C-alpha cells in the first residue's frame, strides 16, 4: 500500500501502536470526556440543523441580490446560490458545549458586502423559526466585517466574501475553497475572510489521521487553557497555532495514537530549534493572484523578529504567532518542560491524565508582585470598546517591562476580569478608576461574565482587537532593504516622552478646570450614583536576583500615552490606571473555590 507522505520532512516513526499506548489512549479519551470537552449528540445535531437552515437562507439571500442586480435576468436568478462554509473549532471538530460556529458565506461576484448587511439580517429573522434569532449584531466596520447572532441558543459568527471569478457558484457539494485562483481580484479583507476556512481545510488535509489529530488537539487545547497560555491577543498561541503544532507532530508520527501524539508533542516542541518555523507544507511564494504579503524572513525584517514562528499552510501563508514575546516564550517553554515530564510518567502508567490538566498557579503561587492594568468606562458599551483596545496593547507594556533591568520575567494572565461598581460621588468614581474594589456591585453580575471571553459582548470586543492586530501587522510589514535597516520601525522614546509630558500638562489643566466648575456650579445635595465598568489585566512580575528598586514610571507613562493618544479614547468616558498588587492583596474573585490566597509574609524582627 502506498502512503501519502505529509509534511516538509519524512516521518520520524511509522510504528503501529503498542498495547500500552492503546490503553493510554483509551484513558485519555475517558479523561477528556470527564473534563466536559465533548457536547452531547443532540446538541451536535442541533448545530447541523442550524447550518442547513443557514445554507437555505444563504441561497435565498443570493437570489435576492441577483434580483436587485438584474431583475429581468430569470436565468441568473434561477441559478443563483451561495455557499456556507465553516472554520474555527467547529470545522476542526474540536468544539465543546459553549463553542460558537464560525461560518463563512460565499457568494458570486455581483453580490456586494453592502447587500450582505442590508439583506441578510432581515432574511434571518424572516426565514428562521419565530424567536430563534436573538442578539443580532451586524459589525460593518470591523477588520473582518461580521454579523453575530444566536440561532436557537448557538452563537454564530457569520462573515462574508464574494468570489470575483464566479458569476454562478457550482451546484456541487464537493466544491471547496482550496484553489488559489479563487483569490483573484480580492482585497486584503476578502482574502482574510476566505482564509479562515482555507487554513482549517488545509490543516485537516495535511494530517494523516484526522480523528487522531482531533483527540490530541482537544487534549492540547485543554492543557493550554488550564495553564493560561492560550490567547493570541495576550502573546500566547491561539486556537489555530495550537492546531498547527499538533498537526505537525501527527505528520511526524502518522500511525501513532492521540495519547502518543500528546506525549511526542511535548518532547518535540520542547526541543524545537526556534526560530526555525513550524511548517505543515512548503510555503508558496510563486503564486501571484494577490498582493497580500507571504511570510518571508529573508525579505521582511519584521518576520525575522518572530521568536516561535508557526506558519499557516494556505496561500498566502502568514505567521500565526507574531505576538509571542520573550516572557511568554519562556513561560511556554517551562510549561512544555512540565508537560514532557508528566506525559512521560502518564505513558508508563505511573500517573493519570488528569494531572496534565491541573490548573495553573498564576495567582496562588506564581508571583509575589503583580501589575494590574485597569481600564474603565462609564457605560458597558463604551467599556467593550475601550477594554478591547487596552487588552490588545497589554503585550506592548509587557515588552517594555521585559527591558527593565530589575525585571526577570513579566507574565501576562491570558484573560481579563470584568467587574461592575456602584459609586456615590466623584471621589468614589476616582477610587474605582484607580483600581479600588471597595464598591463592587453584585446586582449587575449578569452584565459581566467574570473572565472576559464569553458572550456576545466580548465577541464584539474581539472585532476591535482584530482590527488593531493587523494595523500592527501592516506597520511591521515594511519590506527590508539593507542589513543595517533592521530596526523595528515605530516608537521613538524621546517623542513619547515629549508627548507624555504634554499630555500630563493638558490633563492637569483640564482636571483643574473641571474640578473648579463642579465646585462652583452645581454641588448636588445628595451625591449622584454612578455605575463604573472595569476590566483588570494582571501581569505577574518576577524580579532579578539583586533587584534594587522598581521604578516603572517610564514604562507606565509610555503605555498610558500610547493608549490615550488613540482615537477611540474619550477622556470623559474612559480611564486607564496601572497599579502594583502584592500577592496577598489580590481580589477574591481571581480565585476559584478551594484555592487559597497567598498569605501576607510575617515581617522579620531585626
Ligand atoms: P471556540 O471553540 O469557538 O472557543 P475557536 O478556535 O473556534 O474556539 P474563535 O471562534 O474565537 O475560536 O475563532 C475562530 C477563528 O476566527 C480563529 C481565527 O482564525 C479567527 N479569529 C478569531 N478571533 C480572532 C482575532 N482576535 N484575531 C484574528 N483572528 C481571529
Ligand atoms: Mn469558534
Ligand atoms: Mn468565533
């Protein structure tokens, strides 16, 4: 039997599984079930029904668009159809009970994005069962324009692309988006929309045994989440990057069980000679269907700065991990080391798989000092946008901290904590904006979800993030010319210093003016109640051994200046503060039941 060889090198081993490995694999499957990573068959069936319905609605949408375009062309209208594709965890087959369905609507060339936003939302409400569609939120101006909604309680992310090479889409269920030619005539935005599906499809095509890959990826995703090293925006690998790493290991051990893949994953990734990129196939440089830049460290200085490059397989290939910095890389390496020694013991039956999925100790035993970035706003909607912007920049603060001579490691936690506060009067508002938790309100609990990352609200937030991600990517994507030209373009410290001083001066005068007004004009008889929405991001700080003092004012000022100079910042609504927190001062809600807050050390008497 001839075997398809997948990957840029031959496999390491094509050995069949041993009895022990099979037993270990059964145990892994049982543990992943016990951990609740699978949903019930009836829930999965519901997803399929929803997708069928979306396909019907999509066909109808394209017909209406055709009618608008050429009302008399009965042939065009008769054969008009669209196609629904999926990407993300649903397409990969690693979704859990709370996962959304990431969905792409593909339409023929004459259908416009404007029609998508004008027609699709109404059609959804018209054609879906009454009451099935809730929380409908079209986001037109996002980096990737998107319509978000819940269909029968399932979150749907719906994006759109019309294909310039087709006046009619083929009526062939096997038709897919693999052909590079489909990108012809598309701009950056459309290429990004198509590539979600093209990348996931390619990953699945490039693994020898999809079912083995899926189970192993479920294990790695759960492990990475439990260790708080899963989040693209915070400088860790995201879902697509973890998927590509697991896929690469599957290529190297084409006959292995998922359990052995997990074991090999830790060993191989621990020893990987970064910055050698992880590739699932050779990068295509010759295609000329788009002008979108392909990852190329020989050509682009910015691409040479990637510490752990993991490259997407579909043309135009990109680095999925350009966000990983010095500290997050060392945290990932440490977790890989721990994982490698654990799986070694698990594979020989000395320990259970459960131990691999133990929760991180970021707050319980991770650090003595933390910095917290507090973003706040006066309304929930404003806070969604503002905290999304702040979150997308936290890793820039982390980079600055990494340069500080007294700091050995700056580790950002992978999620933010959302809170609502009820304040009486401006003094309390001020305290909360600076990080006080004295006026927390339970009443508004359903308005926030603790750690960011669930619900429609944070999804909309993500769109803002995404936008900023590529802004950054674009400014980095300057082709390099000479060897001495390799400096990262961008921040001139002197300019930032000047800008900060200017800002502080302005802020101070503004504040003085404002205060004076309030005092003179309308001192309220009873102090007004304000709701303040905050999001905290925590950064664990490890000092170097002989650290003397820790003056972070420069780093903090630069970071604040960076954010407050953004167009989205509104001084009347938004606020940003950065606070030191000792481990024993951490708020209760960062701990789960059963976790113990670190105790305050007893002062030694001299
Ligand atoms: P879930 O099971 O849904 O939690 P997932 O991997 O499907 O896991 P998402 O639905 O958040 O995760 O994302 C699906 C894909 O959408 C992954 C990526 O190609 C794209 N994507 C999502 N968020 C971002 C982002 N902030 N920046 C760039 N791409 C993103
Ligand atoms: Mn998803
Ligand atoms: Mn999604």
